C-alpha cells in the first residue's frame, strides 16, 4: 500500500480527478481512497511513486510520498 500526501483538493470533483489520474498509472491495482480532508490518497499495487506524483500534479494538485 502506498500513501501520498495530496494538497490542493477542495471538493468531490477534485477527489474524483485525483482518483481517475491514479487509476491510470501503470502498476496501480486499486485506488483505495482519496480524502481531501486528510489530504491523502492510498493506492495498492506496485506503481512507481514518481509516476503517481506526476499524475496528480498533471491534474493541478501537489503531491508527495507520505511518511510511513
């Protein structure tokens, strides 16, 4: 499971945009959650973390790997 800190989400549409972007990254088996109030996204699988961050940033949000 990979946790990411995502900032800049303000509504449900933002959460859906992030979820859709993450689901298209190779290696993602499932987007477990995207939560704007916790500024967190969680995915399962073996994707490249930098690809996850890039996908989120391409949608206009800021992202980084969350501390374990």
